[in-house]
């Protein structure tokens, strides 16, 4: 691979921005300096008037996901290729074992599917049941496969929902292993109850979906998971925080000193629940995901959480089902496969609404789209930072360029775009993955299988702090 010199841009990291050239060689960043002489045979890319930032990390995607009797349209190649076109150079996807399926067997299955990925990838592994084999497999995954996070679904009763006993056992094991527990926070029992009550009222269309999953069921589950993590003294990461109540629960816990981290989806930052009352079934069903889009006002509270620092990462929950698949729930909203796209659009949506909207600085944008995820999942500064020695995953960003989103022009194989017709200012003009130019001014050069699996070390910095705290606060018996 010939060296690549990015010349004349402004480098933006999570801590500062500065004028510098960036030289990439052998898949790594070889040099960052005010002026670099191009090595013999190097490809030179003019970044004048643009920012040079770490490639985006989407910590929540579902490529090639088997769900509700069907499989998402985007596989690991098409989904990661779409991500590259939007400036995202790494995803963290999910291994989701079936009930009673061994974790290691599910992990090997997903690793096989992901070999076609065009960008780097890693996995959270879901704990969907519990016995001693799960306990053992968690150890193998952390110590041999570089998995340092485990997912817990508190929803989807009679399928993959965790009960409290499983949560407690898994959280304790995660603490022993130095892995981050993550949770999908919705009270599955209440969702199940409300789904039945909503249908009994004759509401069977997509408008029933948000009625069966109100903000309170998310807040209750978030508070419960946070409380369990607090007792066990383990950090916890709440995925797709969608409501003001859940954001408040995280803020309160962090104000007490608890290590709780929150993730927000791009869609929840800009859309509201009016989409479910559209008379077109295909349109309303196209927005069905869990948690659902919320009433007006909730998105503003999510933005405040990002600004205040008690929400930490942005993601997409990219999970594409086409209209034919969504139509399975035409007469029953509970049968609509849950999921929306967004891996290609996330960074531009957040720049446009965040930076252009005066909510974020460019350095905060980098933190929320790459650096914070890299830190929380212990791959920083290999990822999420433009620094010598890091992986050469970069995006050239034109803050003046505009783009209008549409299902007709997206790279995703889905046939629906929740950001349809939205024009944004601030787009990726070039994407570099492992030192190679993979997207250039609309020309997508993604290669099947070019992505690499990224192992993530256990025991991130937060575990050391928690261990010190536990040692200092260890109870001692009373001598009588």
C-alpha cells in the first residue's frame, strides 16, 4: 500500500483543533506535523478548507440480524460500505444468541457473517439466558476474543428478555472480567401488557407502537439497571436513550458519582412520534423501532444531555427492514420488525443539528461521534484520535458542503430513509480506512472483506477507579 499524505487541513480531535498535515503508511498514522514532505510514490490529498477528523465509530448497529422471522437487508458488507460513505470507519455490532444457544457458538456464527465487512468491526455479545456455561463463555469471550462488553435486553418478553436474576449474575461476572454491561432499557413486562391493551382498544396500526412503549417503561428499566449496577459496583452503559426521563435517571446517578454512560441515536435527536400517525402504513411502519420516537420536547432534553456531558456517545441502531418485511405487521403492529437505518447519515445529521445549530463545538462533535466510544470500549487512542501510531481511519469533512438524504441515493440496501428529504450542511467528502482512500467525492471504493475484527482489552480505566473505591469503602465487621 502506498503512503497517503493529507495536506493542508485542520485536524480536529476531541481535545483541540490545529493546522497539520497527516501522513498515513502501512495502515497507521505515521506523522502529524505542520508541514510534511511527501514520501516517494505517495498519494497526496488536498484537504484545504476542510477538517481532518477521526473516522466515526458507530457503537450500535445490527447488520445481517435475524429478527422476528426475517433478516435485515444490510449485511456486514453493504452496511459498513454505507457507513464509509458517511465517514464512519468502525462499527460495534451485536452477537445475539437465541434462547439457550451457547454464547461462543453464536459469536463464531456472527464472526463468520462479518468477514465480508468493508470497515473495521467489533462486537458486544448479548446475554439472553443464564447457567454455568454462560459464565464460562463470558470468560472465553473476554480473555480470548477481545470482547469487553455484554448486552442485556430488558424487553422482548418470551424471546431474548433478561430477568433480574440474569442481570445480576451477568453484571457480577462482567465486573470480574473487566467488561462493560450494556442494557436495552425497557420494562418488557409492561410493554407486553400495554401491547395487549392497545390492541384490545382496536389500535392495531403503527400508531400503537409508541402507545405500548411510553417513556415511563424506559425510565423504570433504566433506573432498575442503574440500581443493580450501583449495588454490584460495575460501570453501566445505557443504549439508545430516547426519553427525558431516562436521561434524567442517568444524570442523577452520575451526580451521585456512579459510572453510568448514555448513548443517543441520531434519529431520536431530530424526529418525533408524529411519524406514527401518518396515514401511509409504509411510512409509519418504516419508523417502527424500539424505543420509539418520542413526543416533541424529548429530543431537546437529549441534546442537553450531550451538551452537559451525562450522555456520551451517538449511534444509529442501524437495522434495515424493507417495506415487504414491515408489512408482516399490517394488521398487528407488534409483528412489524423493529428497526431503522442511519449508519450513513449519522455524522452529518449530528454536525448539522449540533455544530451548525450552536449546540456543539467541532471538538465535542469528535468526542460524541468517535472518541468517547473509543474510550469507553477501551480502544483509544488506537481509534478515535488523529495521532501518530493510531489506525489511519480518517474523514475529511467539508463544513460548507450540503447533501439531501433520500432512500433513492443512499448506499444502504434498505428501501426507506427516516431522514428522507432532509438537507444537511457538513458532509464527509473523503473517508480513509486503514490508510486507504475508500470514499472520494461520491465515489465509494469499499472492498468486501477489507475490514478487520478489532479486539478490545478488558479492564478499562473506569474499572481501576471502581476497584479503588470498593477497597476504600469495604465494610468491616464489628468486634463485640
